[in-house]
C-alpha cells in the first residue's frame, strides 16, 4: 500500500459533470470534446454505470483513515472542479 497519493489534473468523474469542463473549454491543452469521446470509446460499455466509484472515484465515500492525498489542478484546467470536489 502506498503511503500517499498524488493526483495531477485528475479525471476522476467520467460522467462529465462539472462546470470547469464548460467554462474552461478552449483554454486547456486537451479539448473537452476529446475527453468525452475518449471516455465513451474506452470506458463506457453499455452496462457500465459511469458514476460507480471504481470508474469515477469522486462518487466514493472516504473515511478519515484514507491516505494523505495531494491534488494538483490549474486555474484553467478542465478537471478543476473535479479536483475541488475531490478535496
């Protein structure tokens, strides 16, 4: 088991929810449309619930004993809202 976790621009919500996907569209290196297409092609078979915690950890419940986690996002990052919510 690792002692800590480091998340850099974490794509931790495959459902595409979050206002930073919309407000930062065109400002990030990766277009939101590319991210959505990648999720649909690679991670979203018909039987998959994309809000299940193994696929979208933002929907999990974490105990106080969870590993110390460093979350890094930029102010114009598509994953900004996800990082804030994960915190």
